[in-house]
C-alpha cells in the first residue's frame, strides 16, 4: 500500500464551533494538507465522525463528508498528533472567568495554558502555533514565554489568526470571508511563519483579502470587531425603548438611518437582545483589559453596551407581565425559538434563557419550541426542570406549543415562524391572545386583524382592549 505524503500536517486543538468548521474548510480547499482535529471531549470527537455532527451549521455536514477520512481526521490522541504537526491551530474555549481575580469579566485562559503545556511536553520539533481562540491582547506574549522556555531547545513561532465567522453562516463566511487576519512578530522568523499561514488561506482566498499585522493588533482586532457589532445592536435597542414611548417605529428608523452609506444597514435589527458565546464575553474582556490599564472611561463606555443588552432582556419580560394584566401565574406561554439566533442550535447566552427563567419565576407554564436547539435548551434549564418538571414542556411543533397558550413570545428569528398559519394558532389559544415579537419578524398588522394583541420591540402597541 502506498501511503500518501501530505505537503503539510495541520493540527487543530479544540473541535468546537470554530475548530470544526474552519478545519473542515481548510481540508476541503487544500487536499494537499493533512488536517487533524483533536479534543479532550471524546463524545464530541465521536460525534464528528458520524452524520449527527456535534454542532448544527447549514452546509457543514456536506463539507465534512467530502473530506472526512481523506485529509480530515478527528482524534482524542492529542500528544501523538502534536508530535507530527507542522502547524497547530489552538481553538479551545476562552470563557469569562468565574473565580478569583477578574471574575465576571476577564477571560479564563486555563484551557489555553493547558494546551500550551501539552504542546511543550509532546513536541519533538519546532512548530508554528496559531491562536484561533479569541484572546486578550498580549496573550501571545505569555504563550511565547511558556512555549519558548522549554528545555528541549525547540522554537515556537506564535501567530494570531482570530476567527470572524458568524454561527449560522459559518460555511459561507469561511468560503468567502470579508478578510482573514494574521498577526505575527515582525522578526524574520515571525514573518516566515506568517507567510506559511498566509499560504494556507491563499489556496482559496484572494491575496488582497488576507490582511497581515503585528501580533497585538490581530489579537485586539477580534475583541474590537465584536464590541463594534454588539454596540450597533445595543444602540438600536436603546432607541427601540424610546420608540415604544413615542409611536415611532424602529424598523422605519433602521431603514431611514441604514440607507446612509456612512452608517450602513447591517446589524440594525432591534431585538430582545444579542446572545451567543462571544459578544458579552469579549466586551467584558475588553472592559477588564481597559480597567487594568487604568482606562476607566473607555471601560465604562464599552460596559454600557452590555448593560443596554441586559436592560433590553429585562424590559421584554417586564412588558409581557404588565400587558398580561400583571400576572402570568399558571398561564401557558409558548416560546418560539431558543437558539441565540436563527440557523444554529447554539443557545449560549441566548436571551431566551433569561426570558424563560424569569417567566418560570413568575410561575408561568412554558412550552418551548425550536427546530434545532431543544437539546441545548433542556441543558440550560436543567435546574428549573428538576424543581417542577411540569412547568416547562418542549416540542418541535410550534402549533402544539401554542395550543391553549395565553401568549407567544418570538425569541429566535427562524424563517419558519414568519409563515405559520397564525389564524389557526389564534383559534387554538386562550383569549385574549398575545404575541410578543422579540425579533420583529412577523406581520403585525395581519396578526392584529386576526385578533392577537401584538407587542413588538420598538413598535406601537396594538391591543383590542
Ligand atoms: N463560536 C463562535 O462563533 C466563535 C467565533 C469566533 C471566535 N470564537 C472563539 O473561538 C474559541 C473557541 O470557541 P468555540 O465556540 O469553538 O468553543 P467550543 O466550546 O465550542 O469549543 C472549544 C473546544 O475546545 C476543547 N478543549 C478545551 N480545552 C482543551 C484542551 N486542553 N485540549 C483539547 N481540547 C480542549 C473543548 O473540549 C471544546 O470542545 C473561543 O475563544 C471563542 O471566543 C468563537
């Protein structure tokens, strides 16, 4: 048997929402490279080897199937794979610290540091290490210190290549990104390493879209990109509160300001709030970094983006309770959507978690429906399920969820919720029936005509009483 010689051996440590799709794309675009993804989580690695992947992402399964066991491999054998890799992408999770110094704001770098120590103990040759995880600015400095003070006389070049994909459109984003950013030390060895990684992406991405920079700019750009994106959402959400007081309409405002080419139309949809594993964590990390450099005004400015998001979630729940005659005790409420956005099963930091918890605290009976996120929703609400199993039901069928309900709250902008038979749904509900559109995706006039009382973010209230 002739063993195929690959041009490069690429390893990714961390088989999550970033590691899985990015490496699948590299493998698909670069058949000359061997790409291996390792993880400490055996169940995840097992799932990547089936057709029931551990994460839902449109188009991902097709890409994985195209390359799996050809030049894309999944494994839990971390040391063995570190040994043979030329380039190692580190894509482990970097959650907000929950303990000690910086708890609640700083990044918890324990998984990153463990990975670095794993690399030193297993490596037998020089390697390029690429930070793919989102990290505080200057983390590469610590990585260099840990990795390059080894007693094996090995040299590691550390690069920063933050990932800008958005969940729900990861495959399209990876195939045709706005840009790829690669930061390095501006030394001979750093630039050589950077060119190696530029060479990987250049297999399918036009060279002018591959931006290079110094290490610190690359690390910080990722935090700043997420802070700017989240800030737009908080800005429009803050104005949605004012619209509800003044009969101005937030969709009309988004349209009016978004057509200004200096502002642009994206990320101007008002909603119950942003979620996802990154925005809040990355902004709080930015806040923490600013505070640690004594930049308190800068820290306060960015912290307010998170505060407005918390306010928006609270406002949404408060409004539901007030409109439903100040009590929702024993009332059935259907939550349409639990994922933090459409086209993903990811529920991390989803506003739906906050909404569900608070409604249950008010003794409402919830039925949660979502096409992809019910498994994660059950995990998120586990403590509540234990207390009173009957207070939360789950179904993939929105019609069943709405049956006998007093209210529906739209929490995820799944396309399928736009085109349901709301006449039929209205007929099956308790009266007066309410719809709280937390994503502004429904035809509110039409719903009002059917008989619903309609409360939507940033829109004039429509009620029959
Ligand atoms: N999810 C996104 O949309 C997104 C986008 C851009 C950047 N990021 C960043 O990318 C990083 C990864 O995010 P994610 O969403 O893929 O996280 P994730 O939790 O889905 O995946 C991380 C994986 O790393 C594994 N891991 C942790 N420590 C390990 C170790 N020592 N050895 C081997 N495996 C280990 C975990 O088991 C997990 O499977 C984070 O820093 C995140 O901020 C995420």
